[in-house]
C-alpha cells in the first residue's frame, strides 16, 4: 500500500512545480536538482536516526546526543560525525590545548559549541548567533547534553565584544556567511591578536577574502588553509546496501560553493 506523502515531500514538490514554470535552462535544472538532493538528504537523515539513533558515533564529538535539526546545511553528516571532516585534526588540537574559553561566532544549532563543551569540561563556551531559532536549538542541544551551564548564548558579535579575547586564552571559531570580512579585522579589534582563530572563508561572496584575511593576520599568526574532505569510512555498515548517490548524499553538507577554512594560530 502506497504511503501518503509527508509534509516534507509536499513542500519540496511545490517548490519543484514553481521552478518548472521557469524557462528550461541549465540553471533551472541545477536548482531543481539541488532541491531534490536536499529532500533526499533529509530523508536519509531521518533514516539514520531511525536505524542508528541520534548519538554521534564517530569524529571529535563522538558520543554527543545530536537531538535537534541543523539550523542550516545537512543534518546527516553531523549525525555521522563526518561533518567538516578536514577540520577534525584541528578540533582535536583545540581540545588538547584546553583553552579557558571558546567564542563560537555563528554557532547555528550548536554542533561545535556543545561538542566542544562536552570535550572540554573546564572551558566556558560563548555561543553567538544572530538567528533566534538557531539560539533556541543550541540551548536545547546544550541541555540535552548536560552542558547548558557552560554554553553562554548571545546574539551578534561586534568588534567591542572581541575584547573577550584578552581576558583569557581563547579559541575563536567563526562561520558567519561572509560577515567575517568586516568582523575579523585586527585593526578594529586588536585583541584578536591574542586568540587562535578558525574561520570559514566565504570566498565566493567576497573574492580575494582568503588573501585579505591571510595578510591581516600574518604578522601575528601562523596561517594554514584547509580545504574540503569527505570521510566515507564513517558511513554505517548498512550504507553498503545503498546506491552510490545515497552514500554521497549522506556525506553532503549542502554547500553551494567552496568554503575553505583558515586556521590562524597566534605566534
């Protein structure tokens, strides 16, 4: 017996119908493909939870209860512990350094803020996001993992807030969709020179930003570029029964363009 369509399926179908009314161009087909891929990615994330539960089985945050939806991007790679796999060595370095505080700018639903709070029991995590829904999800995730007392939530970060970096040894994690171009400016926020910084660079939104940020911080920091990587070895055993496209979609993070990272360690 055929199951009735879910709310998610209906919503994606309506989006596809709207797109279908547009002229038949490669751009329209690419947009439709992306919508279908998101739908399938969400279905696979639900399948992951049904089959394996919502506790992260691998990666730096192994054991974290990931009981919320992603506020943006794919949920499945987070559930797998395969999210932003190229950063795993850096995250382990951060944990080993036992910073007194973490400033997570653009914390979203709290994958990093809560994950780091779990792994760094002596560290205070400042989780900041401009989106009230993201902050609510982060609060729920922190509560579910028993670290709500050390995850301090707030909204936007301005240059004046970065004086926090002078108060104690600080790790700054920054993912703010291109706003890093204005915020991460040591001329306007000189206390950034005292922090180690990991920033996702939205080069497609600001061409040349990688070079600009590198130049800004080179006098005070060792700067390393980190590009994307996938970890198919973190797929569950039952993923062997899936076709190749579904296996790829389990690891897909929904990025529309390359977003390299800069790992900037103070000298």
